[in-house]
C-alpha cells in the first residue's frame, strides 16, 4: 500500500517564488537538477522507504556514538555492496579461468597480473559507489535519463546479453561442481534455482545482503585448498616481484587467458549491480568514505581467493597434468591424486558456491536494470505483490539460463572462458558512460572524480581496449600478431 | 512496525515520520519517477561512443569466429 503524506510546507500551500532558486533540502547534488522533484508537495511513502528508513536509523545511531566499537559497527552496517560485487564476480567462470591459468602457467606472471586486475576493479567500482551515493539512482536509470534512450538501450542490450551468457556459465559451474559429488544435472540446476528463490524471498535488502555475505565468504574456501598443495612460497614471492615466468610467451592461448582473467574482475554487470545495491541499501554522500573501504576490502578478499585458486591448480602444471575441459569438476578430479578427496571436494564446493552467489547477484543486476529503465518498483525491500515485474525478470533470467545448461550435447568447451572475454570487450563502452557520469558536475556536484581517478580510469579503458584489439589481431591477422611480439 | 494484512503493508504515521526524518528526499521511491534533465552528447563524445560501439560489434564477430574455429 502506498500512502500520500503532505510534505513541508504543507499540502495545498504554494511556495514563494524565490524558493525556486533554493533546493528544499540541501542534500544530494541532484536536488539542483530537479527543483520540481525537490519541491514536491505530496510524497508517496512505500514499504520500501520504511525498510530503508529503519536501516538508516541504525546507521545514524552508530554514527552519533564515539569509540572504536561504534566505528566498527558503522563500518559493519555500511559494508555490503562492495564486498558482494567483488566476491560475486569471483563467479563460476572466473574461478574456472583462474584454475585454467594455474594449470596452464603455474606460479608466475599471472599472480601479480590478477592482483593488478583487482586494482582496476577498485578504480571502476569506486565510481559506481560514489554515483549511487550521490544521486540515489541506479546506473541504467542515470544513463537513460542523462543520455537518452538511444544510448541507454545500447547499454542495456550489452548488459542483458552479457548477463544472460554469464548466468548460463554460472549454471555450468554449479552443474560441474555438484557433478563431482554425483548430483545429476537436473538436480544441480533445481538446487541452484531453489537457492535463488530462498535468497531473494526475504523481502528485505538488509537480510538478503547479510545472508549472501555469509555465503560469499565461502569463496575463501580456495585458500585451504591452496595450502593443501604446499605452494613454493619462494616462487610466489619471486613471481609477485618479477612478473615472471610466462611459459610459452604471449601466444593466442595466453591472450585468451589474459582476457578471461581481466573479465573475471571487471565486467559490466558489476557497474550496474554495485550502483543499484548502493541505492537500495540507502547509502548517502556521508557514507562514501566507508563505501570505499567496503570496495577495497571486497577486492582484497576476492584477490586472495583468486590467487589461491591459481596456486591450488599450479601443481597440475608442475606435474604436467592438464584439465582438457575447462570445467570445475575436471579440475577437482585432476587435483584429487595430489591433495586428496577432501581437498578436491573443497575445490568443487568452491566452484558451486561461486556459481550460486553469482547467479543471485547477476540475476538481481538484470532485474534492477529492468526496473530502472521501465520505471517499475525495483528493490529487494519489496514484497512480491509490489514487485511482481522485478521478481519475474529475476527468476525468468535464471530459469532460462538453467534450462539451457540442461540441453544435451550443448558444446560447453570454450563457452566458459569466452564469456569472460566478451565481458572484457563490452567494458570500454560501459566505462565511458561511467566516466562521463562520474565527471558530470550537474549530477555529481562537488563529488566529481578527482584528476587522479580520471587518469586511472582512462588507463583502464585504454588497457582493456588494447587487450581486446590484440586478441582480435591474433585471431584475424596472426602474422601481424607475431610481428607485434606474439607467438 | 507496519502491520501486514494479506500481503499489503499499511504505513503508519510513525513510519511516515521515520521515513521523512531519516531518508533524504531523493531516496524516496516515489520521487525517483522524476526524470533527470537530458544532456546531449558533444561531437567528440559521440565520436568516442560510436568508435567503441563499432569496436564492440567487430570484436563480437571475432569471438564468434574464434568459437566456430575452435569447434571445427
């Protein structure tokens, strides 16, 4: 039920003419852009607003208190979108890409390279958190409103296709991981869909976020698996400092893994998800500093899990073993003679967890974007009756992706890795929108990106574009690729 | 707390006060229906956007070719 309540100065009264120059509230930068909205006399209060208000009251209470415990409590209340987006991006195809990297190249160049990609992710995701906190608008909504439907639909098509392909690979990962334990494919997909239903049917953003954070923490399950392989720490240290070795040099296969590993950390759905989740959680400009900490902590945790996965499968390289089919179960089975049944089971569980968490976050990312573009209610605080479209899109995307995975004889080889490659290719256009919005003074006010952030963001766009172009050259003009230093 | 009745949630006056005192106006779901003023892209911006669009389409074709080559 929605309820209209009068807002100052009172229903039916008109404001003086000179009030138009002064926003009613001195809060978000957008109030300068939307004097009509800010002076709205009637405000519609929804259940979504009430839930968010309860969350904000707790934040205000924690902020008003002094002491280390209160600061920690404030951080605890505000973390979420950053950690979830980073651990969510450590999804099925990402972990499989890292596992393939470890098995193909061992300990070497890719360890520091993966850490670099997470640094790029911090640069990019910090902008989405800042945008969401400053505007209280989702990414899709901002692009549509600010740049119009023409560019908005391009962006949405990129997101929709990318999300759907990635969702398919999440179900491939879940199927492969549970397959290690003898679970048939239909039961694996059914379990994943049931998990998705349970995760979003809490009708409360806060409960959903905390539950998913607890489950996402299992992404670190790859750390004990890595320790079971007894890594050569001297080689790890040397690789982190020297960025070597890179066995086989820069071949086309290497380039695919380079792109897959980049796509494992920076993808379009992350931009849409973190900004929408920031808005749904109710972060404001006062929370930006802790939002940055949330993003950095998430990236650090995800980087640890990623590096651990490379270390876990590195023995496959050292023992000249290969996992021909890049699916999670094969890696777990290949590792079993080296780390035992328990270690292999942990690895398979890690792949399942990665797929499960990401299937939730990516489905929600699609549903948020759909709601923002169609102007329908879109929040995890919504009851089903008020968010039918939001929940329908969420389940429809997931169920269709799950059904595709069950098609017999579907060629899954390459698909998992190439989805990450496609994600990298779609990033530059998405990043340019993000870059323009984060530097739009009319939207962001004084919170526009500082010069150093723009330099870093430009570097990320150029790097991703060049990496994609190099891949294209290696495919269509191998001779030119060799001329440029490839093999 | 709002009372729940057959899936509908009634908003009490204390809820209203809570919402209006703890949320910024821009955070209210009802106010998000107002559009943000449009900004038209300038020439160089359009050039960059179209270049990246062509880049993306071209690279997708390359990926499809790569998949086809891999499967054959």
